[in-house]
C-alpha cells in the first residue's frame, strides 16, 4: 500500500466523522448565539407583510441586517417549521462548504481521489469559522461557495457567469464586493452586469412587497457603519471595547492600510500573470484588510481566507512559513483560551487572538513580498521573466530557471485556453504536487 493510500485510509473517516459531529451534533444542538432566529423571524414577517426591521441595536443579541433583496431570498424559509428550517439551513451551508472545498482543490490541481481532499475537509470543519458558522447557523458557508465560484469562473474566462455568485452575495451582504477589483483591473466588464443587475432586480421586487423597507436605509445602514464593542475583532471594535485613544486607532488602521497597499502593488506588479496565485493571494489580502480595518470583523469571516491558505501548495506561496500559520491559528482555531489561574490574560488572548492573527498575516505577506523584491533588485532579475513569471521569485522558487526572458519582450497574455495550463502530471503550472 502506497503512502497516499494510507493517508486517505486514515483521513477519510476522520473527515466524515468531523463533518457529522459539527453538523448533526454541535450545530443541531445550537448555542446561546443564534444567528438564524432573526433570519427566520424576518422571513415570516416578510411573507405576512409585517414589519421586518424591528431590531433594537442597543441590545447585543444577533440582529437582522439583510437588505430587502436579501429578505426576498430567504423568504421561503418562513413557510417551514422553525426547527426544520434551521436544520435545512445548517445542512445547506455544510454542503456549500463541501462543494467549495471540491472546486477550490480542483483549481489547484487536486481531485476528489487525492490525499488533499480528506485532509482539507477535515481541516476546514475543525476550524472555528466552519464550526461556528454551522452552530450559530449563519450564511457564511454559501458566501464561501460564491467566492470560490467567482474565482473559478474568472480563471476559466466564463466572465458572464462570474457575476452571478457575486450578485447573489451582494444582494444579501456585500462582503465579497471588493473582489470585483480583479475584473476591473483587467477591464472585464461582463462580471459587473450580473453583480449589479441581480441585487437591483431583487431590490425592485422586494421593495413593494416589504412593509418597512425604508427602515433598512434609515436605521440599519447607519448601524452597519458603526463599530460595536462585542463580537468584533476589527481594530475599531477592540478600540471601543478597551477604550483606546483615537490617535492610536487611526495610527494602527493607517499602518495596516499601507501594509495592504504595498502587498497589493507588489502582487499586481509582479504576479498578475500567474492568475491563480495572484487572485488567491490578493483576495486574501483584500478580505483580511477589510475584516481588520472595517467597522465589523467577526472571526467566522475567516472562512473566506481558505483560498489564500491553499496557496501553500504552490512553490512561491507567501504562506510557506511558520509565522503565517501562527497567524492562521489565531483566526481559525476552535480552541478556547479562557484561563482559571490567569483570568485576565486568558480573556485578553481569547478576545484578541483573531485581531492578532489577521494583523500578523498581513505583516507576514508584506514582509515576504518586500524581501523578495529587494533580493531580486539586488540580483538584477526584476527585469526578466521565468516561465511568464517575473524575476521577483528567487531561483529556488521558480519552476524553470533555465530560460529567462526580458520583461520588455512580447509575451502572450493568458487566455481561456491557457488559464489552466497543466504540467504533464495534471497539476496547474506553478502548483506543487505535495500537500
């Protein structure tokens, strides 16, 4: 029996039982935090033409924050019994994570029979982000699926289709909207059609069917712009909780904004032709910055960073180092760090580990890219290209160091036929066959 077969024999039972435990036991059991109750209540009120936006934002229980277009999309849940609707919602999100994992692995050259499949599924369902998405019964699993489909369609040049998952998520919450920067910088207008049309059409349908849609604009939107002091791992959220001075908050946000912009510039300047690596890495940088610098960043949003972490299988990944995975532990771990003998220290680590994790991840990525840039400039390789990738990569990071090409030489741009150019092993160029 080969090593890969042994790994699959061990990991598949662990992966399957973890899925069942998180979905059927922990999620069906529920918790004090219940994100689904306001969703279900809104759906019932919508179909009965009663007020939907009734939240008192001075309370700390989960609020209903979807726009009228999102209310229209979740309205069918209101026709079901509460327990049935909640369990169905849990199962749908779990299936969404599994489908997203399959397509994400496929983008990186791994099939369902590879050792990567059970390892990845087990890892995903062991994290806080997947576990609490199911336990709290949130929609993040479907948002993650929409992100992966958006990336997949962009890479395959199915540009009209790329706007569909993006438009559906924007209709509920625009957490993925910053990723539209990718078709924008390539002057690809097709994804914007569905991305804009779907939420506009759904809003036009939902508005006259809702009793109080104006309250969403008057009350909910201003609340979304505020930084609350509970379940908020953004810099501004911690600032409110710990009473930090404004100058420190502005300084930290400014510092990480600069770190983000430097990373994105280097990625765009030197890696944009390596599309899978560029989109996966840059999307992680953009979303991490959004969680950290925005008004609300919750730990289970970190599911959207899985594509970035998946680049670890690529030779030139920026997360092939232990500090990056120390950061990942901070925002992915399901461990609780409350301590009896060291109560204050334990609480501080529990509350801040996500913020520290996001912050460290941005620092690591920027540091890796800047070091590569400085090393390549000293070596004089920035003006050359190896296998279509800029010479910013050190020799040990390159797939082909024997055929340098001047960057000013005319090179064919990526097309639909070359977007998934594969090596003889069936793995996309630039990806490693090791996990």
